[in-house]
C-alpha cells in the first residue's frame, strides 16, 4: 500500500515538473511559421499610450483613431504595416538601437508605415526620459509586465516584429536591430511576404 502511494506521488511529481517546464518554455509559434516562410496572425493586445509621437504621417487617420481613447489595440492599426519594438529604459542594447529605429521611422512614416514601441517592465517616468533622450517621435505604449511579450514568444529585449497591413507577423529580429535588418523588415511588412527570423545585436533577459 505504501509503495503504491509512493508511486502515485512520484508520478504526480514528474507530471507537475513536466507541466512546469512546458509552461515556462517560450512560445515558438511565430518563429516556426517564419522558418516555413509562412505569415501568422499577430497576437492581439490593447495597452495604454505612453507617448503618441508625431502625427504628421501618411497613416494619420489610422493613428488618430487608435490613440483617441488613450489606449491602443493592435487591431486598430490594421491597414498599415507596423514595426513593433519591445524595449525598456533599463535595457542597454535598447539604447544602442534607439537611434536606428528613430532614423528608420523618419524615413518610413511618409510611406504609410507605423512604428509602435512597446515599453515593458518599466517605470513610466524612466521610460519617458528615455524617449526624450533619444528623440523618439513614434507611438509608444506600455505593458506593466511582460504579458504581451510572452504572447509573442519573446525571451528578452529588445525584440522587433514586423506586422503586415493584414495583421500578420512577417518578420522578427532578436536583439538590437541593424539598419539593414530594419529596412528588410519594413519591406516584408509592406509586401506581406514573410522573412526568416534574424539575429541582431545584444539583448537582455526580461525581468
């Protein structure tokens, strides 16, 4: 009887351990799809606006509609290609890529492309100071934790996803993005043709 109880307990422990490992494993759905040259629907989110940024853009009507209630749902940006960048003020590699993203935004905003910075696990005042320091002029929203990154399969920051006008993820860069990677990602978002996941520069683990 005792042996049977012990066996049941052991099986239960192994099952719990296996469940824990699966629950903690990153979601690779997006990267697996991109590896097969397939687009996949971008995970939905609705987050509070951190800064609106410039509104003299080709996709102004879309941007204005999305931000008017102080929160932005990704679905509200449908119709415009989107560059979605996950970052935090305490992330050193994010500081490296900030000028690259801002320069890319200044070039692409007249072509109907929208940039969205998704600030995560950060203090709002620190995040806004970061944006002021680097002159970031595109829309930024805020996730208090890392729930949105988890849905995307993110394992660190910075990470950048490229979303087509139809709302599908067509590109992903792990780590600080380079100008060439940003240009290629924007092209994928505009065309809707998927590109394989790319490895950029340094990144940090999410907290």
